[in-house]
C-alpha cells in the first residue's frame, strides 16, 4: 500500500484530497439533481458534453503533454503559449462553423433542445483547452495544492449553479450553465501561478514557439489523433446512443458513466499525474520506469477491489439514492462494472505512452478502442439489439482490450 512518508504518496494524497472533496460535492447533490432534472435533461447535457469533449481533447494539438518534458523553463512556457494559440484558433473556427451550419448540425444530432447551446460549444472548447495547458504547467511546477483547490472550486461552482437553476425549474439550462461557469472559475485559479511570473512570460517568442513546435511535432502528428480516437470512442458513442436508442436512454447511461467513472476521477487521475512526474524522474536517471510502473500498478489493483463489492449492491443503490425511476441505470451499471474496473487500473498508466513518446503506438491503441465502441453500436443497430444486450457485448470486449493494454504499457516502461 501507499507509504505515508514517500513524496509520491504525499503528492497523490494532496491531489486526491482535493479531488475527493470535489467529487463528494456532486455525489452529495446527485440525489437532489435527479429529482430536479429529468433523465431527458441529463441526456441533453451528456450530448453537449460529448460534443465539447471531442474537440476539447485535441484543443491544443496535444502540445500540453510536452510541457512536462523539457528541462528548461523557457521551453516549457513557450510550449504552453503555443498550446493557447492553437486553442484560440480552433475555437474561432468552431464558432464560424456553428454559425454557418447550425441547422444542419441540429438535424444530424436530432435534438431541438440543444439548439441554443450549440453556440456555446466554441466557448467551452476554449475553456477546456486553456485548462489542459494550465493543468500540466502547474503539475510541472509541483503546484499540487493549487491543482487540488482548482478541482474543488470547479465542483462548488457547478453544484451551486445547477442546484439554484434546478430549483428555479430551468431544465437542461441549469445543468449546462453549471458546466460552463465551473470551468471558468477553475481556469482563473490556475492561471494566477503563471501570470505572476512576468519574467518567464517575457521569454515567450515566435521563434521559440516555432522551435518547440518542431521539437515536439510528434504530439500533434500522432498523439493528437490517438487521443481524438480515444475521445471519439467514448463521446461519439454517447451521440450515437441518443440517435440509435433515445435521448432518455442516454440520460440513464450518462448517470452510470458519471458514477462509475468517479473512482477514476477521484483516485486514478491523481495517481496518474504523480505517476507521470515520478516515472519521468526514473526515466531520466535509468532510461526506464519499471519500478514506478510496477508500484503504481499494484496500488491500482488493490484499490480496484471496490468495484467487486459494488457489483452486488449497485442496482438497489441507484434506486435508493437517485429514486426508483433510476433503477434501470443501476442495471446498466451492473453490466458495465467489469469494464470500469479494468479501465480504472489501465487509464492512469496510459500516460506511459506520452512519457516514452510512443505516439504511433498510442494512436493504434486508441483506434482499436474507437472501432470497438462504434462497431459494437452499429452491430446493435443492425441486429436491433436491446440496449442491455449492447452493454454486455461492449463491456466484455473492452475488458479484454484494456487488460492487453496494461501488458503493453509494462513492456514500454522497460525502455
């Protein structure tokens, strides 16, 4: 288990404490939200998040992943500036696309409720892209307390807005507004650590940005497409679920995603951030990261036992916590627990591919994921399968794929 005196443990616990508080807030208010908002409202929110997440995942050309790598702070700040420049361009292009093709996009999505919110997609993508850069730069500076506080601020802002507008019967507007406002406040918290260092910011230049863009060109060349494939496998599935099945089905499914992904957000993301930093240090000394990898893998396996216990109570738990109307979501959760368990173990270790600059291989891995998720959905549509049957097939395939990925990461860290 974690040794309380190790730096790794202290950093993980710092991030995890912040994330725990941040995740405890939506857990606490979820029983209220599911009674203030309908499954359909949650479905529209999931659709909006799916669209913004697809673009947000590649908003910086994946240059944010390179912020941790250079030894010189001058190179790091220029990578950050490059990432911000890219996201400003992308969000501007998205705004033009939404204005010109709004009705066509709405027709493809098949949901009128998201009409107005399409215009907010570029703004959210901008905020997500900025957060990506700030998150990795603060990680480089070891500002773990500020990272933890940012997640708490984000959670409080979201909960406050969603509850307030929920009691005002604002419908899906309350859920989406909470998402947007919370992202803004989180960015403001992390931005201060960079803007206060005027001397470092003054070192940002066009020539240096071009230089680091060339040095780390494999990130947009390969890693960007890899993470886009990964994002599509997750988010395009949500979009297709709303069209193949229904927006209400997506609403039930989105709650399952929100709850079962929570351990990964709560623990996995904190472990991943510190694993990246610690593995990087081991790699610089020994050209490999096997010790850090093996230690982290053991911790993740032990912590994943939680999912086994959850399997036996999840259906009744959903009905009790969220209301009897949501029991069907509990049934979905039970089917998906094996997938989320292996995902919890594998996902924090996936950053190994960026650390060892294995962008081509990461792209292949994520293409496998997208073909599996989208292929399974199209299979379900062709054979007119029930949603539960689709979930059984999807969960089984994903379990074995993520298991194979873990073995591959173990091979990569040997250098």
